[in-house]
């Protein structure tokens, strides 16, 4: 019996605290590789420059709304 795995669509989200050079690009690359390893498909990338993490979401509430809209539009 052959089962077809549904390809997960993924929006990757990364933050840049600005304190370390190249951390945003390396974080994005690592996230892309993790999605690829799980046979997912990156359908969106959201980044945010922040001074400190929001304890509830780790990103700002505006970005949360942006991600929600992207997900809604991509179904």
C-alpha cells in the first residue's frame, strides 16, 4: 500500500537582533534546510529587525498579523 505524504507548505520566520553579523542569513538558511529535510516547501519568508523579543510571539504583533494574512492568502 503506497501512501503519498502531503507536502507541508511552510512560512519561515526569522528575526535579526543586529548584535551578530550574518545571523539572519544563517538562520534563514538553517530554517530552509530543516524544511527541506522534512520534505516541506517554503512558500514564504518573513523577517523582522527587532531590539528585543516579544515574550508572547518572539516577533512583533504587526508581523503576526502579516503572517496570518500570508497564510490566509496561500490557503
